[in-house]
C-alpha cells in the first residue's frame, strides 16, 4: 500500500471516529435535555402541590378558628346540640365517632364559614366530663380532675392534695430541725410532685438522718417523691429573694 492510500485510509478512520464521538455527544445532550424536562415538570408539580396544600391548610385553620371562637363565646360549649342531635345545629354532634376524611361535607353535617363552601367545620363531643375543643378552663369549671392536674403541671402550681402549711409544720417537727423556709412544692407530671426547701438544723441529729426522715415524711404523708432540701446551721432567710 502506497503512502497516498495509507493517508486516505487514516483520514477515513479519523472521520469515522469523529462522527461516532459526535453522535455520542448528541445523544448525551438529548438525554440531559429530557432529564432536565422531566425534573422541571416534577418541580412544577411539587410547587403546585405545595401551593395547594398551603391554601387547604389556611382554609382549614380558618374554619377551626371560627369553630373555636364560637365554642368560647358565652354558653355555646354547653349547647344542647352537643348532647342531643338537632337539625337546627347540624354542625354539632354528641359523641358519634365521625370520620371527617371519609364523610361528604355539606349543610346537613357541618357549617360553612361566611357562606364559603370550602371552609366548613363541625364540633363533635369527644366524651363526657372532658374539655371540648376551643373551650376555656373557666368554662369547663370543675368537671374534670385530669384537666386541673394538667394545668397544675403546666403552671408548676402547688398540687391540690398538698397542704403547704401542714407540710411545713411537719418538716419542722423532724428531730434536729429548727426552722423550714423557702418551701416550694410543684407538679412535675401527673401523679409526681417535687419539693425544695431550706432547713435550719441545731446539730443534735446528723444531717443524713434529718434528710432521710424528711424525705420519708414527704413521700408517706404528702405523696411528694422528689425532695431536695438544703441544710443550714443558721437561717439565711433574710438573704434569699422574696418569691
């Protein structure tokens, strides 16, 4: 094979290789374009779904707020429709076990907010002797001990079963104790209470014995199971902040 033929063959090889590479690049570009189109469409749909969800949540929250406002007004929380089903108040239910996700919402089972059919609410009584949705503690009154206990926990209030004056007198009656001050009792969780205090001792009984006796008294007589007491040789009451 002469040099001219070899050169022609080599050029054809390079041409074929360049064409092959070009075809591959075109396919890659097309694949990237298709991928980008799919991703763009997916993102568009996700954005649309998020926007739809935001609108739906806003409408639902508006309806809930309206229902809660109605319940907290006057004596609405004691409306007879929550005890006996009445056609005049289709949005009120005694304990009924409704399924809001499966039911068909309409004027016979719910109430529209301001005539907007996209905003509806109903009020279902969960059970007797229980705070209703949107009902205040003041409205509920003394109907539920569980609610009062929950409020005590949230407010860190003195538990209803603890007589703070009798508790202080009992602790001061422990042998070797002169005075108990800065005494605090509060609810940790339902059924569990905590106590902190300062106790002035005279040194006639060991500190460990005094603490053990006080902890036992708190648990046995007052059902307070978390006790923290600081012993003092002399009272520092005047140095402590007023609570």
